[in-house]
């Protein structure tokens, strides 16, 4: 069986491939793409905890334009190892503490209701495009200080930028054009804020110093790409995946809509997370499962496979809202554990809870659905939904 993160067939359902890899090739080799892959929970976790051996300095993506010594230009502190990673991440980490994020809940609910308002009287709408992807993008753009009039265009360009053609590991012309538009917008945005900064997250980065020096415009734009990508991709797509899995599993759907939004998103993070793969560079010769990995080897770490490993989770292919999900590694481990995990959890819970107040049941039109095709992210760009409203809003 072949694992290729750029293959559309893998995007449709990667989990049988992951299961085969865990059982038959826990250290998998793809000669064509020149990478190795780790799929078991213990192996992925150990690699994530050991950045000295499995380094981020060449980036976290296997795409040629994103992998290499230049990776910091687009991935900023994601393409750094300790101690530099901690120094740069620390510039904004205080904004993402659980206490600070909890204080955002009223505003996140307000933004969710604003997105739901035009959908309230509709019996059919696109759950992914009209709601799931929109809410996290709105929240993060507001935190970054981006004007509300530009939020939808930011999201559209971010989605297009990350789309890949079947079997192709380089960006196509539409993806390149979207990346250039987004870079131009963010560059001008940073220039404007330097003249008139505020109390938003981008202004915090503009005012910050590392070793007595201000960050450059390109560093701040790299930071913005990281933030927008995290908010627009992983969180929004996991909300959509929860909606999809709820449709496939009626009992889970009933529980989720009845008020168990936290369990709904948590099990989805384990069972069908948007975050499927991240890459690392081997810095010293090492032996894994009896095979010698050389210095400079590229390794794909598969947390979405690890979350389905029966060595860590009983009956892992069962979607169960009553499951203990504490061992899941969708947010990573070690120093690169997701900075925005508390914010993502809040957004997912609010998104599913607020729509559950209004909706009693729903059906999906899979013939009209459209998947995102990315080597890293699994989810839907479009998810047409027909809804059955509650006769009386849920209390």
C-alpha cells in the first residue's frame, strides 16, 4: 500500500492506509518523494518531543517551496528549534493563555451568532463555507487587527493558497496567485500599522524586540501567515469534520446537538482531525524500527494516524463521544505544542454549541460536497446541509 500525502485518493480516506502502515511499515519509506513516515502513537509522540533530533529548522511541510533553510520566511517560529523558537513564540504566548482565552468567550459567541444570523431562516446552506470556516477566521482576523471588510477575502485566499492538484507537490497558478495576493495585502497591512499601531496582536509583534532589535516586516508577515493558516485551516476544518462525522453517526449527532459540543469536537480531533501530517528534519544518524535514518532525512509525522492507533486507544475506529481522548496528539507535543490550542477548543465548542441551539437535526448532500486537497489538512471546502430547526430553541 502506498502513502503519498499529495494523492487525492489518500485525502478521501487516509485511515486504511495509516492502519496498514502502523501494522506493516511503522517506518515507511516513499522513494519517489524522498521521505520517511512515522505512524504509530509512540513513535510520533517521541519524535515531537525531541526537536534536537527531529528538527523544525527546514519547516514543517514537504512541499519544495516550503521545505529548506529558507522556511522561516513563511513559517516564522514554526521553523525554529529551541531556544530561538521559545524566544519568538514567547512574544505572543501571553495572549493565548487559558485565562485570556476564556475571557474571549462572549465575543466568540457574538461572532458565531453574527455568522448564523443570515442562515437562521434558511433550510439549506453550506455549513463549511458559510459557518465552520468563517468563525475561526473572523476571530483570528479580529485579534490580528485586520479590518472586518477584508475577513472573507483573507479566508478565500488562504484556502486557495493551500489547495494542491492531484499528485503534485508544488503550487499551481491559482495557489501561487492567492499566496502573492495575501502576501501583498499583509505586507501593506504591516506598513500601515507601523504608522498607526493599536492594541491588536499584530501591533504587539511590531512593538516587540528580540535581542534589542525590532522584528522585520517579512518576519511579521511570516507570523501572520502562520496565524491565519492555523485559524483558517485546522480549526474551521475540524468543525466541518465534526459536522460530517455527526451525520455519519446518528447517536453522536443527537448527543452533540443536545449540548455535548465539547465532547463532539474532542472526539473529532482524535478521530478525524484536520491536522494530518507535519514534517521534520533528522539532525543526527539514528535507528528507528531497525532502519538507519541518515542526517538530513525528511520524516513525515502522522498525528492523525497516531490518534487511531489501537496501542493507545481501545477500538480506535469507533466514533464515541464518551471516549477518553486525553492521549490524542492533534495539537502536537513538546515545545511545538499548538500555541492556539485553547483558542481552537473555545471556537469549536462555541461553533457547535451555538448551532445546536437552533438545529435539531440535519442531512448532508455529499454529491455537492467538496473536499480540500492539501498534504497537511483534511476537511471540506463545501458541505451543503439541509437542516431541521427546533420548534423551540434549546435551553
